[in-house]
């Protein structure tokens, strides 16, 4: 399995994605592992708070229609249903077949029988112009773009006066370490792996470029002083390391040195790690 920035087939030659564009070609085991990590991310307070902020600022209410572009396994569905109710129209699209199947299962478990989840691409959303009251994406622009294509589609399918939102993060871990070189090597994984590393810092610019008005932004701090405080930290930093090594994003020796170092610091109560989550909402 190679994890690198590669182009994918699309309507336009400038489309591109990182490894998320190849998940349908991967064996089930790594895809399930990524799905597990995404599930943990969805409940991390910083991501959860950012999602709640976006949904509050989308201007939706009971009975509204909303689409999540790049919905994954529909981890956001309970929060969406809280905003629009069971009579609201909820649609999700995602390019990964396994995630869409998981989203449909979740909808059934929640009794959201009107929610619809389909395989689709954020840059070519199979919906009519102005079909929805609001549209949003969560940790998608970092993986697939260019932003003008993805945001342009979300703007297109949103009615006049409706709102578009996005949640992104900068995968730079400000982390305790007695081996700074090993930490640098760890952080370099994500510069290599993701499609648009600095997208979270530039949401307002891209929103304006897509024609959105009255753009507002917010930032959320993800932080812990214990690797075991929330499932995300160990799932993302530790459990994914074999995949990073296999993909050639980090060599075995610095990877193991890095993990040994943070485990020792964690055991001594000398560990901390933080990163920034950013969100934006604009009006069509």
C-alpha cells in the first residue's frame, strides 16, 4: 500500500487526492483501521466542538435539508439529526464504499430512515443547483481538491441565502519529546501524506474565492496530557504507526524511538500534545 499524493480520475485534470482516494482499492483491514481512527476523531472534544459550531452556524433548523460531502461512516449523523429532526432531509456522499455502507448501517440503527447515503465525490456532487438549505464537509479538503472544485460544488447545490461550512485541522503535533529529531520525523509523515496540508489555515480565503459572503471562522484546541485520555490519541499516534512504516512514510528505527520516548514520558506524567482544529461558515 502506497500512501502518497496521487491524482485520481475525475472530470478535471487538476483534481487530486492523497491515500483517501485509493481506499476502495485497499484490503478491508487497513480500511477498517482508518474507519476506527475516524470514529475516534469524531468524538475528540476539539472535532466534536467544531462540528457543533458549524451546525449551529449553518442556519438550519427542524425540517431543513443538509448534505455532508465526504460523510465517511456518518459519525456526524446524530448531531445533524439534532439540528434538523427526523423530518429534515439528510444526505451524505463519500467515495469510499465501505464508509457508505457503514453510514447506512448507522442510519438504520438511529432510526433515520429518511437519511440517504450514496457513493459520490465532493467535486462532482450528484445534486441539483440550490437543492439544499446548507452543505458542509468535515476533514475532507485536506484529503481531496483543489478547494475551488470542492467548495464550488457545495456552493452550487446550496440555495441562495443558504450556508456552507467546513471543518479542517493542521496535523502538526506540538508534542513533548526528549528526541526532537524523532518528533520532527513523525510530524513529517503528514506533510508527505495529506493532499492540502495547510488548508485549515486558509479556509476564509478559499471560502471568499468560491463566492461565499459573511465568512466567519473559529479555532479549537485539541490537547491532552495523557495518551490514554481519549481513544483518538493512541489510535492515531501509536496504532497507525505500522501502517506509516509500511507505507514508507517513516523508517522503523526513528518510529520505534519516537514511540518509546512518548510512552516513557506518558508513564512519568511528563507528556502533552496539542494541535489546532479550524472551522468556517459562509453564506451564498
